[in-house]
């Protein structure tokens, strides 16, 4: 039968149960795969369940032995077997081979293999390793050469300095070659000197800068005076009608000169701020030592040069061109020449009794132009009645000697002052103790050209005018200052100053301005162009009871220096009224120069020549 | 001018005795103070600083004209004035207060 047979152990289910639907899902899960594999996670330090478990079930594995022809393994195999890579290459090779002979093609194919042919029957490779020499390191360190750092800049002036140094060396070599044989001994002596110099104290090298610093410091200290000197102009002069004033500037004094009087003053022509002061004494009873000082306006506290002398200095003169030569006349009748360039407290030359020194105080010395042999010479006048010319003669030995040349036979009276004409070389004036003035010439040594009866007492100073060739001035202790025309025997102007006049001086900038100092401590400044009868300035510049002895105008600046009997030198600035130049007329150009000055003076003189009488004070 | 030691010493003494001078320093070419009237630390400071200034100033002057050279240098400040005079081997510094 084909009837359904029920097995006996078949489950009996009800109809409802039979119709129940049972869902069966087909998944790809592997029923044998574990579901909860747990692995230890070192990161979280705990066991963690793996999220996905591999569901792959492998039923059968068979490994094959086929290689893809492009893979690495396949290529390696081909290279091993020597089979060409591409079919295309193969074709090309065979073409080549066909073009050549057979043995060659064999070689070519052989060459391509590039494999070492080894005899498989009788080949054995033998390798051995040799001993490697042990390596040893050997080091040696030398002492490094001494190093110094050098740095320099290449500036324009460094290059210049190098060239100058080079040039000097070359010149030295040349000199040495010239004086080699004859001066060997001298060189040795010089070498010794040089050694000594190097060993001398370092402080001496600072001398020059110390001087500069001193001047700077002094300038600061006396700043207001320096400013006044340069820039101050007294404005009140405009209101003062025609009078002027003197502004005191620096005062020069030296400790060692306190008991001495200023006996001579002289400005240096070349360095217009340098002046010389001679110190001595006019008193017969108070004779002692003297001094010669040089001051510069740049340093009022200390002299630039100091010379001490045995006898009082009575007069001095600085050479116009060679401003380092100073001629000095002394109370004991000597004359001396100092050379400022030489170091040493002694004069370069000094006259002695043998060389004809004066027997009485020398009152005035004046340098002259060099004579025909280019020797320097100067004149001196003294109370012993002689006017003497001294010449510096260079003798073979190299030293200087004064030679004597008497110009005037001794005249009876004693000379007290001397001045040479500014333009006419041979003409000079001598003032005497009796009050006479003699006009003399160098060419006539025995006679005077003219004699003027000038004063009642000794003539203290005679001065030619700087501009006008005929005018000169004289002063005396008889309280008067007189102005002369040397062609006229009587004075053109006379001024009474109420006190003994120590000195007069013409101004270097105007023919009509002059100044005088008196023993009552006053300075009188006159300008004949403005006022013919009176001084336009009378001012006491020193303390009472101090006598003023000398006065000098500065050649460049508007200042004067006055010396007194206490050894002080005071500098004063002239106010504008005292330095007046004639006013310009509108539309006309003012002619400048000495001719104007001469013309001014001439005009004054001509006014006086017409009337017979001389204007009295 | 006598370059004798005594003369130079005297000059320096006179400078020191001037109104308002506070100090004098002598410095050699390498910038080392040789002689001073000021205390050590200030001296060294002044010497070092001023040395450079002087070199610069001198270089400036000579660069413009190599035949020219620096004569002196003044540095004026509110409180005082520093004056420097250079030489080939040395330079001298003076500090002054002129309004004292």
C-alpha cells in the first residue's frame, strides 16, 4: 500500500498546532563557530569579548602549483631558466641572428645568459677568510700655535698715516746714508739720549695735553670774561656822547712777581694773544732780581714762559718776524737775548763787561731789520749816554756772539727812551733825562739831526705814529704828553694829565687815537679827531696808590694791557667810542687803509699850522 | 715749555685747584687709567666709556680730512662738563662743574 503509514513514535499534534507557522531563517552563520570569544586586551587591562567572530567554515583546501606570469615568482623562475621575457624580443633576436653567421648567433645567445659556467664535474669553490689586521687608533695632539686676535679698520686716515710713516722711514734711511762715517760717535751719544728718554716717566708725555686742558678749564672758570672779550660792546656808548669806557677783563699776576713792578710790556706780533712782561724795579734802592714772563690771553692763571733774571728787567722787545727772539735790557746794563724755542732758563746770549755792556740801566731795546749778512741786530739806549747797536754774529764754532757797534758817540745827557721810525729805517728818536728829544740818523753817528726841547723832566717815552710819517709823541714825569711834527720845533699838541705820565702808546687802528697811563692809576684815552683838548676816556683801573707804569695796545683785538708797580697786568677792552672810524657819507664808499688815517692826521695838523699859537689846555 | 716732570705735576695741581674741578684722570692708549684723583670704580668706568668716544670722534675728524686731528672734546651736561684732550699716547680727562 501506498498509504501513509504513521510511525508509532510520531508526535501527535492538534490541528491548530499543525497550522502553526514556524519561522526558519537561513543565515550565513557558521553554527560551529564560537559565539563568545574573549580576548585579553592589554590596553584596557581586562578581558573583552571580540565583537565579530569569523564565520567562515572551510570544507576543502587544495593548493595548486600555477603561477601568474607577471608575478615576481614567475619572473624569478624565468630568469633562472633563461627564457626570454617576451615573445616580441624573441622575434627580434632571431632576425639578428639570421643576418649573421651561425657561430656568432650562438655566442650572442650565450652572452645574453651571462651566467658563470662552472664545470659540474670538477669544480669546487673554496673560500677562506684571512686574518683581519687588528685596527688600532693612534692619536697625537700638538700644542696649538699661539693665537692672537687682530682687528683693524681700514680708514682713510689709517692709510694716510701708514704712508706718512713709510715716507719718514725712507727719509731716515737717506739721512743715515749721508752722515754715516763722520758722525758715528755723535750717533752713539744720541742713542744714549734716546734710551734715557724712553725710560723717563710717562707723566712727561702728558705735558702738552695738560696745557690744553688747563686752558680749557680756565676758559670755563673765566667764561664770562672770555665772552666779554669777544662779544661785549658797551651799548651805553651811544648815549654817552663821545666818551668811552674801558672794561676790565683778565688780570694777570704771578706769585713770584708780587714785589716787582712791571717795567716793560710787549705784544707778540705773530701770536696776537701772547705778550711779554718784564719785571724789575724803578727804585734805585730796591734793586734785586727780575723776571721775564710771557702770558697768553688763553690762560690768565699762569704764564706760558717764566724766566728769572739776576737783575731787574728794564725793557724788552720781541722781534717782529722771528717772534721767538726776545731782546731784554737790564738794570745792571746788560742786554740779553732769549730764544723761546730753546729750553732752559738762561738767555741765549748775554752781554758782559768785555763785550761792551752799558754801565747804567738800559732803558729801551729795539730790534732792527737783519743787516746785509742776515745777522739779527738791535739797538739799546742807556743812562750812560750811549746808543749802541748789537749784532748777533755767527762764529765758526756755531755759537752766537754779540758784536758791538757804537752808533753815537756818547752824548752828554743820559738817554731814557728810544724809538725808530716805522717807515724810514735810519731815522730814530732818543729821549733824554734832561727832557730833550734828539732826532738822529743811523748814518750820522756823531751829530743829531734835530733837537727838541720837550719837557722839564726826563722823557719817559717817545713813540712815532703808526700811520703819519711826521708825527711823534712824548711823555714825561712833568705831567705832560706832547705831540710833535718832526719838522716843527714846538709841539703841536700838549696835554696836562695832572699826574706823572708813565707811558704813552699810539693805537694800531687809528692815527689819531692814543692812550696814556699816569701814576695816579688812571688810563687816559684821546682821540684827536673827536676831541682835540680833552681825553675821551679817563678811568682809574687799579686800586688807589698803585702806579701804572706801562701801556700797550693789542695789534689785532680792541684791548689794551696796563702794567702797574705791584707786578699786575690788567687787560681792558676799549668801548666802541674809543675805536671810532669816520662815518660813511651816504652814497660814498669809505676808502680804507692807512691813507685815511694819514689824511685824518694831516687835516688836524693843517688846521693848526695856520694859526700861529698852539692850543693850550 | 719745559717737559720736566715737576712742571707737568705743577700744571696738574693747578688744574685741580681751579674752581669746580672734580676729577682729573690720565688714561693711556689702551684705555687703562694711569693716574686719577677719583675712586677706582668710577675711574675705570669713565676711562672705558670715554676711550671709545674719543676713538670715534678722532676717527670722524680724520676720515673727513686725514691731515686733520682732534685737538680736544668738550661734553657739556646738565650737571657738569667733561673735557677730554687726546694725545698720541695718552688722553687727559677733567670733570668740572663751572657754576660751583
